[in-house]
C-alpha cells in the first residue's frame, strides 16, 4: 500500500514539475525534479521490500482427509504431504 501511495505522489510531483517548467519557475522545477526522483526511488524500494517479505513467508496448506484425526501439511510448491505438527 505504501508503494502505491508513493507512486501516486510521484505522478503528482511530475505534474508539478511540468507546470513549473512551463511557467518558467526554474527553482521550483529543480525542487519538483528532486522530489520526483526521491518518490519513485522510495516506491521502488517499497515494492522490493514487500516482495522480499512475501518470499520469506511460509505458506503451508493444512489438508484434512475424511478422518479428522489425520492432518497433513501440503507444500504448495511440490505438493508433498507431511504429518501436521502444531
């Protein structure tokens, strides 16, 4: 969610940059240009951190056949079933 907000803020800053350039405000154009670069870089790092965090999460599926006394953990990548441990 943070990355989406940063991307939208970067797009808004890019609009401000274009408006500052069109209006001839050289100082504000420099400030807006730096802001655009910083916001898009922060969005890139937020997306990368989120992907790295999701990759570390373990997503095991607990499978229960007709008998509730038997529970199995199913590895989503290989489909291998192992006895469930609490």
